[in-house]
């Protein structure tokens, strides 16, 4: 029993550390308990980010050669645990949970959650085959990862939007299919293993359920996903076919050996400017204001963060040697959000700097005709000492105020024609 508890704790810690690095610990609730009830553990890990909730069940039982018994001890139990966790979170009028690093209990925001994802991470190794997913009694889809696939996927898709994009598309494609993944080599299938395999799959064949057999690992499937512009094999959408056998063995190893993969890793380095900014500037002495800004920045995927990093360092390079009262500014288009970079010098007082920043925001609002409902302000000096701001719910100014803004920027000799920056990138540079 003690060995089982130790393995369970080690398994949860393994998943927690990977989740903390991707989703940031601030939004991760390891082993949350029903604080206003029986104090019972709700699930192994709960992630709440904006309108998304992810419920994790982690199983770390040792595989001893019997697939049927192993799946009953892992997948079946984890499915029941996730079903119970969902009921506990969404059926009660109020659920109070506690984050280990936060002072006060919080109310689980069930009314603002628009998407809920359920994930089982099954850490037992040397399994020859396993179901690709599970279904709760209510028909809710559960994504199932083994150790290797979870670790790879969460490291390669290491932002909330990238990870959610993958599991959401995965769920949509495989929800109506009975799917078995076969990570083992062909000569690894003993006669006994083959019998177990057919005993698990025979009902799906008899009932004409759409069946998918994936020869390979989920990492191999991830390689296909990347190579096909983040889409799964299109053939699996063929409604006229009831059975699919997809051979993807060794696709991941081939994929990561290519120069394009290496180029992506190199190109992505600059994107971690955003992650570092959130971790070192915003999640320190956290306030609701800082939290909101952090959520805006973490809502960008890795490729967009790369563009933000490139834009920042290009802007800094062009303005680092300015002196006197020179005030640099650049607005970059990121969809619904504009990011305004400004630079300041040692000669500027705080009052002057604040006045110029406010005018920069207002002038860009006027000359873009209020294109961006939200503007993120990031100000820097030659030493990369950062200051920041968040302006939300931007609405047109009264005409009289617009004229005052135009007069001020004319006095300062600022632009009259707007030039916006827009950075574009290939995910896998040639």
C-alpha cells in the first residue's frame, strides 16, 4: 500500500511540474479539496485559466503484463474520478478551493467556464497498446496520454492556446471513434498480448463502431499534426469508412531530425521574453491588474509570442542609445490587441514619462480609429528596465478631446500618418 501511495505521489508531482512550466503555477491547483464541504480531494490537478478548466487524473500503477487488469486499475478508476470531479465542481451552488500559494480560498468560477477538458495521464510503462480515450457515464470525452506522449506534447505545445488547440481538435476528431494506439514494436506482441488485444477490440468490430488503430506513438501523431499545419490526418474524417489502420511508426524521430525542427527551436528562443516578463514582472506582488495583463499575454500562442519578442528586441535595439528627451514608440498589431512599445531615457522625470506614455496611447487610438479594444503598454530603457500598462475597453473619445490630442502631438512633432508594425513568422523556418 505504501509503495502504491509513493508511486501515486511521484506520478502527480511529475505531471504537476510539467503543467506548472506550461500553464504557470498560478493557475494550477494540485490536489484541490472541497474546502466548504468534506475536504475530500476533487481531482489530482485542476487548471483554471480564463474561461477554461482542465481536470486531470493521474495514475502511476506498475504494468505487470495483464492489459485487462491494468486498464481496470487505471483507466476505469480514473474515468470515475474525473466524472466525480466534474460533478463536484459544477453541481454544487458554490465550491471553494484553495491554491497552495494563495492566501485565501477561492470560489470555483463555474458560471464563467465555457470549455472543460478532461485528461487522464497514465504513467505505467511498457504497455503494448492502450485506448486513445475514455468516455464518462454522461458521454463526455476524456483524453488519455501515456507518460512519454504527455511529456512531449506539453513541452512542444507549451502555451495554453497551443495545448488547447491540440486536445480540442483531437477530441473533435476521435470522439465518435473507438481508437487503440499501439506503441510497441510488432515483435513485442506475444500470443497472450494478442488475445488481450482482440478481447478488448472485438465488441467495437461487432457493433460497427468506427474503429481506428494507430500503429506508433502519440508523439508520431503529433509529428503529423505539425507537418500538416496543425491538423490531424484528413483521411480519418472519411464518413464512408468504418475502420482505419494508420501506420505512423517512427514519424516523430524523423520529424525532429529535420533542420526545420531545429530552426523552430532556435527561432522560439526569443518568444520566452513574454514568459519571462509574466513570471518576473507580473506574477510578483500579484494584483488583479497584473493578473489581467498576465492573462492577456499568456493567451498568445508560441508563434505570436515569438513575434512579440522579435518586435520588442528590434525596438529596443533602435532606441537603446537615445538620450535627452527622445521618446520612442511603436505600435504592433496582434489582432484584437495592440502592443505599444515605448522607450524612455535617464533624463526624463517620472511625471514627463507618464504624460508621454498617456499621449502615445491616446494618439494611436485616434490615428487607428480605435482599432484595438485593448492596448498593452511595455516601456523600456537602455537597460531593459520594464514598465507596463493595460488599457481595456477602449471607446472613441469625444471630438473635442480628439482635437486636443492632435494638437498635442503636432506640438511635439509626432506622426501625422500612422505606420503600424506587424510581424509575421513561419512556425518552422526553412
